């Protein structure tokens, strides 16, 4: 069962909340997040991976939900829609009635949905690239743009992605990803830090 926490809002993405106390739902890294059609989740902290599971059990990456992003069954027609925590994740739940009653909140949801559509289009473009090494390079560039944080040495991804995460994202095998990441490291295109996060040198 997820932990339920309360907090005093500091810098809330939703201005309509004011001083209202809203419950936070915590999910640990790797946990699947329950979905319901009567509302949407908003990420408060952490990163969530969104995907679809095919009838053959294969995972198709649809994108990532980062802080202030909304996701949920109400925002998709995909079957077997799945959300999984890529890091420790704190989420807020908004029922549809609250969104419908607040033009400000509805506008915020729309803006974040547009961002997610752009992200999904970028992933679709990557999926159409023929050579697997080029797909991986484009994916890493997208991850750097979406999840990168600046450091003294360059840019570091905020979450630790497994080789299987990357393999599922571009439709290849974990073994292939391991080999290609090794080649990218030898070419000094990337580095792996002590916490196993991918880094991009300056």
C-alpha cells in the first residue's frame, strides 16, 4: 500500500489551491501506480514512466511525467496504459469534478498535455530510425533535454535508467544497450557516475 502524507504547500503549480492541505501519495522506485478514470494524477516530485503493455507482454514507451505534469486514464484512449515510478515519486490526485469546476486548473492540465504530446511525437520519430545506435543516440539526447540537470562536469540525468528501460524505449535488447553504452563511453559521449546515472560531459 502506498504511504499517504500531508504537507504545507510551498510553491504549488496549481494557484487555485491556496492554503489548502492536499494529501501526497508516495510510490517507491519501480512501483506501479494505480490508475482510475475518475481523475488524474499530478506529479509533485520525481519522475514517472508511462507505457502501454501489448498482448504479447511487450512494453511500449509513451513518455515520462515529471513535476507538475498530469497523467491518467482520463487523458488517454490507450488500452493497458501503465505508469511506473522511475524514482521515489510523490503524486497528488485531482478528481474530474475539481478540474471541471476550475478554469485555471483545466488550463494548466491542457498546457501539460500539450507538452506530453510533443514528447510522444519525439519518441515516435526516434522509433522510425533504422539503425539502433542512432535510435539510442537520439533517445539519450531527448533524455538529456527532458531530464538533464546541470553539474560542474556537464549534464546528469535526474533518474537512474536501467539498460532494460532504454532497450524497451527503442525496441532492442538489453544486451545491445549494454554494448552500445560501452561504446559511447569509450567515445566519451557519455559517462556513468557512481550512482549509475548517465552523464553528458561538457
